[in-house]
């Protein structure tokens, strides 16, 4: 398969199934999506760590904010991602 930037964008956006795409584009797309997943997981971990360390000061400033919203957003993104893979 001839490699072009347009083909890479189509692979990245799931317009071309990964089983039919250039293996290099699939690997790069997978690395991009994995890095985004780990970035979100790190943000969730950091939010919970900071909440434990600074709980008194944060409650004075922000009140009690439900931190599970980060997990809900993460699971929603995973469901959308898996839906695109199987579609």
C-alpha cells in the first residue's frame, strides 16, 4: 500500500479499518491512542493524590466536587473507542 499522510489521517480517524491499513500507520495510531489513555489515567491518579494531600484547603476553595466525573469521562471515551474499533 502506498503511504501518504491522507491515508494516515484516515487510519487515525477509523475511516480505514486497521486490518486493511499500512502496518506502520496502525502502530503509530495505536501509540497515539495509548499515550492519550495513559495521559487521562495519569490525570485521574494525580487528581486523587492531590485530593488526599490537600483535602482541607480544597474544600475551603472549591467545596466538595465529585471526582468520579473523571472516571465517567474516561469510561465514556473507552466505550467510544471500542465502538469505533468494532464498527
